[in-house]
C-alpha cells in the first residue's frame, strides 16, 4: 500500500489510493534452479469468485473492500452466483453501504514474458465512461472488460513448472493493481475546456508551436509509412526472357499506367504501339501464362481493385501491328512442343501450343502436324516424366489416341512434348531413335549462373551436365573467368550467403546443384576434403596488440589432422604476414572460442580435441610467456583473490594443475602462496557468460564453502566445481570481514556493472509522448 496517504475527512488512516503487488518473482541465478512465480489468479484483491469473464461491458466492476478505519483491507467474501442483481448493481450497493471504505480497480500493470525478459504495459479504466484501455508503448486501444480476466494467470492445478522450462515459460500476468477510494468528494473527473469551473492554463506559444510542428512531422512520417505499406512489387517477365524486372507501384495506380511502366522496364514502349502491348497473370515456377489483363474495364481499375497486394507476377506480351494476341481460353492447357531436327541432330526452340484440357491424344497429333507441317502418319510423340529414377520420356503410342490428355494420360500445364517425324522404313525401336537419345542427353543438362570474381551479380551462365564431376566443372569455370583453378573458391548460393563446395569427385547432382541454380565465385585458397574453414580470433587479455580483449584476425582453410606444432607455425606466419604481429610458434596457444569466452586448450590435431568441427568455427589465439607444457590430464584455469574488507577483486592469474587435484590441496597451495591461515581459504566458481570478471556486487553472494561439503573428496574436475580450461575461480580469506558499503559506493558499483543480471534483455527505444493542447 501507498505510504504517502492523503488526508480523508472520514478517517486519516484511509488512503485515497491503494496499490497492491500481486506477483513475486525470484530467480536463483547461482544455482540456476528455476523460477518461483506466484500467479495472481487467487491473489488479485477485489476479484470475486463469481467473476463473470464473459459478462457484457459495464456489467461488472472490480472492487475491493476495507472492513473499516482500522485498515483491515480484506477481499470481498465470495457469494453464490445469482442471475440478479448484476455485479455492477452489487458494487453500487456496496458503495452505498460502506461508503469511503470501498475501493475501485482502475489500473492494472502487466508483464508479458518469462523470467528472462519480457514486456510491460498497462490496462487503465476511464472513470468517466467506464471503458478500459490498453496502454502499450505508443499505442492506446480500447479493450473488452473480459480481457482483464486473462491477466489473472494460468490455472496449473497446483503443478509448478521448474528448472529450465520455468525460465522460458511465457504468459501475461498482472503484477501491480491500482485502486482508488470511492468518494465523490475526492474523485476527480475528466477536465473539459468548456467547464467554467476549470482554471485556464496558458501554454507558452513556443511550446505550443513545437508541439504542433512535431505533430505535423509525425503525421508526415505516418503517411509515408502507410504509403510504403501500400506499394506493390511487380515482377515483370517478358516473352522469350528468363529473367525478370521489378516495377514498384502504389496500389492506387491504374492498370493502364502499370502496363506503361512494365513496358518501360523492358524498353519496349518505343518499339511497339501501346495497343500492341499487354500484360497477363503469370506463374513463373511453371512458366505458365494465365489470364490476360487487357479489358477496358480492367485497364481503368486500380491495382488495389485488381487485388494486387504486396507482390505480383506479370508477363509482358507484345505483338506486331496487323497481328492478334493469342486468344485465351481458361479451358485450355499450355504445352511445350519441342521438335527434333534430324538434319542438325538437335532440338528446335520450344514452341507453345494451347489445346483443350479434354482433348484426346489424336487431337494433339493433329494440332502438332498442322502447326509444324509434319506428316501425321509418321509422327512420334514423347511426354516428359518427372520421377527422378524413371526414363527421361515416355512414348505416346497410337494405341492411346482416344485417351484424354489430362484425365487419362496425366499431361498437365506446361508439360513438355517431344515430337519427331520418323521414316517409313525405320528399323529401330522407339527408345533407340535419335530423338529419344537426344532427350536422354539434354535431360541431364542444367543451366548454372555465376559471377565474375569481384562482382556480386550472378549474371553469367553456363550449361553443363548434372552428372559432371565438380573438379571438371571447376575447370570449365577456370577457363571462363581466366583464374587458376587453385586460386578461387566456389560456393553454392549467392554473395550474401553461400556454402563452399569442395568434394572434387562428387557430381553436380550429388552437390545439389539444380537447373537454374547459382554459384558464387570468390578469389582465395579453396577448401578440399578433410579441411575446415577456421575463424581465428586474437585473445589478448593484457591488450598488448589490440584495444580489445577479443578481436578478429583472419580465416583460413585448415587440415583437420594437421599436427598442433605445424598449425602453430601456420598461424604464426599468418600473424606476421597479415597483422604484423611477431609471435614465435612455440609461444602460441590455440583454444576454443565462443561468445567472448575461452575454453579448451588444443593439445593435438583439431579433430582429436574432442570438439566438433564445422566451417566457420572460431579458435582463439593467445600469446603465452613460455612454451606450452600442459598434458591431456591437466586443466588450465584462472584465479582472482577477493578482498572483502576492500570490496576489491585482485588481478587474475593463471594456474595449471592435474584435474585429479583435490580442492583441499588447492586451498593449501593458495594459503601458502598468499599468506592465508591454513583452513581459512574459501573458493567459489562464479557463473560466467563471458571471459570478463563478474560484477563486484555479486561476489559477496558466492558460496565460498560449497566446494568443501558437496563431495567428501572433491577434485577440480568433479562436483561441485567442474573446472575446465578457461574457467575462473575466486578465492578469499574467510576470516576477513566484509566492508559495509555506503549508499553512494553501492550506487557507483551498480552503475559500473559489466553485465546484466538476466541472460536476456530487450533493446529499449525512446518513447515520445505527444500532448494535444
């Protein structure tokens, strides 16, 4: 409750406002044991057991009652749910009977999220209208009163979620309730400028002008943002071209204007009259032209009326004067007819043929014979097959002439049909014909786009067999870009993201390179089988070579089985060549790096260190004073002494011990080295998310005695310490008294805190509150 209670004519002990903390949260970070959360479902003051969450607006008012001036603020006793009177009527009756000892709920502060982070907002009730509103950052929206019940928390049947699941449990919960006393003499009402009893507050002109100017700019930004949301990205394809161009237009643009802009994008407006240009809906994945958009009533409609939303695919078509656009029949299907030219031993360019979906195979033969002037009686057709392991094509024999194309032969839109004219004296089987053999050969062909080194645009194309080995494909690329094969890398993808290819004896199909796919070429040493791309980071705790403790060095393809002695030489040479840092190989230490933290020290080849390898793995490079002498059973960690009487943490230093060393032996070593009485050394391992030291305000709360009683004979690498390479251990003299900080000293320590107490926090942005005067 509020300590600053205002005066009351009835009783000085009754405050005009009450606030109630409805939820407690406690996260034990040291043990990381879980979260104790208390749902306010049964703790909300003023919540009746017969609360009707589905009641109509205005049927219920949340109230809390105080028993009298003595200040015994208890919840209203539960009463059986009755159809009459309504909750609102009961609330008014309570006010009439108990007067100023009744408090009305007018605001709820809510947290949505989990113990690791979330978002805060509020529900506030208008005392003049009785309506509830949600105040969420800069957004204020009216809500139904039934929404309030959703903040009471979840019914869990008495089961509490704990451990990691509790950390990430997300819900919306009320954590602070605000009540005001139901006293007409104290309750304020909405201020109206027309009310003569309200004194007029003169706002300075410069403040008013600043507010008005800011409001104008805000409206401009909002209008621009709304305008951008209403823009349509139109991908325009042009007949005979595989690429597309993007035209960006507003939804209010007339289709006639959009056609003009599409024609400009393909530079055809100056080559064809406007009545010889049209657009039509288009399915690019199937390369399927659809309904034309050329009716006068369509051309006069806006893109919004035509339901062009955020994106649209259109096909731009042109015709020569004196000719007609092909008629569109929605009952027809489009087939790609590919004619074999025996004189050349190749296929002609595909030609489009529209035919009724219910047509028979005989109808298709007749249409092809007429379109290409081929002899009907010596016409052989093949249809494509889509199964990967099936033959490339299936012959359409004359015995199937009366079958329907779609219903019986499963020939759909954009299906490929190969056709050849065979001689009357043919003496070979259909699957041995020149046409079929060419189908087999061309089915394996794929078009791959690539970039020239130094360019991000994959605007070059090459046609190859998908069964080609990667090493042969790279040789072809080497000839096209005029770069030696061992001086460039090839990645599957584009400039912003690509995965380097390195399996030289795999086929392009094995490497998942498909037709119309792309590869990205960059100069540099290519990776080969048995190599991993390593990102080397400099770990410089003394900041001898850099202003940062951690900084990027370089990346390189490293053999997985390279001996550590050889890898140190490689890294030393690279440091000298690229960063002008001269460190002898024997004084280099390589170790795991992750999220500004260091880990396991590498003692053998990369693949033999028990850590997974992946392209892009980070490895820390550290300079040491003397050649490395650690072995497989040792653990290298850091220590710092805590001085409670000074509230200070000493300089960190490194120590290497056998992992089986007893914790008591470590205590004895520290006692002797730092002059602490035997048996008085306390050690603790703080939770660390980075290499950097913990906050000083957290150190006194560490359990310096835990390492002595969790295990009868605890060692460094067993419970409770579980020490690993790179970990930090803090020790102290248990007899030293803790300094009591002043408020100012504590404030400075907290202000200088190097990390947050939670593992996640959302980025806050400034909130501008605009007042309308």
